[in-house]
C-alpha cells in the first residue's frame, strides 16, 4: 500500500523519531517533552488531504489512527486524546495523536497554539520511543 521512494518532510524528520512502520504509515514520536505525541505519516507520494487517499488507503489510515490512539491510551493513560490532521505548516499528510491531561501546560488549548516545547533528553526520548515501538508491534498484529 505504501509508495516506493517515500520521502519524509524534513520538518517532520527533525522534530520526531521513528517508532514503527505500519502497512500504510510511518509511526513517529514527536520530540516535545510536554506530551505523549504520535504522528502517523502515510507513505504515499503527493498526499496532502485525506481526500487524496483512495478508499482502501483511507480505511487503512483510519485503522492505524485507532491503533495509535489505543497506544497512547495504554502507555500514557490520558484524560483525553486529540486526533487531528492540519497540514497548515507541513503539507505532507500526517495525523497527530496526542495524549492530553487537564494538568498539561497548554490545557485546554490546542497544543500548537503555544509554540514548540522543550525536547526530551536524548535518553528519555529513546526510552519512550522504545516503549511505543514494543507496544506498536502488538497493535500491528491487529492491522
């Protein structure tokens, strides 16, 4: 289902780390220490909008969003999970799956209204990415 020659937008690559490759999307962890924040980036050329996906790819992305949401719930135990696809800054199709807590520093506002946050210490980012990668393998079986 994924396109050959997939190239990740450099802005996504610079601000996140890979967690897993699912059938359609690359699952990534955003390097923002304020949140458990996953990104799903469909490995499809020229996809900007959800409507650029064919029916099968759209259904697969929906299944992957559900799996990513469950990952965040399982690992972070948030009060709420926000799921969004904006693309105003980075047009390459990507979906945000973000654990939110009433106690987080941007609650109840959207996370992107407060600018970039502090990054994780490298070892903490690696540990958290590994936790998500291990859990993602379990959820991958359901995809």
